[in-house]
């Protein structure tokens, strides 16, 4: 159902890196993200935590996490799938960092989040086929 998942989260100067790591662990318990230091718009330090998951066990665990999402969240994602997927079958989702830290997964539209790019395993690799598979993930 899923080829791989790439994610990234930004840790701003006012945030605790360990808490953001814990937020990521809510989605990917066995992941160890790479850390890149950069500078924000106002010269403030920013860390970028990122990783690519392609291990079948971790992908299955993530699918289980998706199946446990609350119904309103699932319905919202199904309703917006067309807008959240590109022509190559990549599904883009954002999970709220603060809520994830508390163990509550909520999909949001704002930038202060954990950004996911989910490559749907669709044959042929077309958006129409990938949309059908993605709907099954959220039903």
C-alpha cells in the first residue's frame, strides 16, 4: 500500500528538541531522524529533523496508526485526498506537533507541524489509482 514515507519537522529556537522528537515518535516509534542545523528568517537557529521510512515493518506500524485516527479526521482526509495528492501518487499530510507530543494525532493545514510525504504503491503509478488505494487506508 505504501512504498515509503519521508517526513520532516522543524525545531525552532523557542522549542524543546526532545519534545519534537517525542512528537515524531508518536507517528514513527522506531525512527531516528537526521538533524540539520540552519538559520531562520530573523537569524534564529532552526533544526530540521527528517528521515525516510521504507522498512516494511515500520510502514505496517504506520498504517495501524492511521487506522486508529478519529473518525472526523479520517473523513476530513478522505474528503481532501484529491487536493493532498500530486500526480505521481505522493500524499502530503501534516500532523500537529504539539498534539502529537500528547499522543493525539490531528491533521492540520498550518506549518508548525510534522510534514509527511507518503508514496502510495500504485500500479500504474497514476493519481487515479493512488487515490483509490489511499481511500482504503483511511476507511
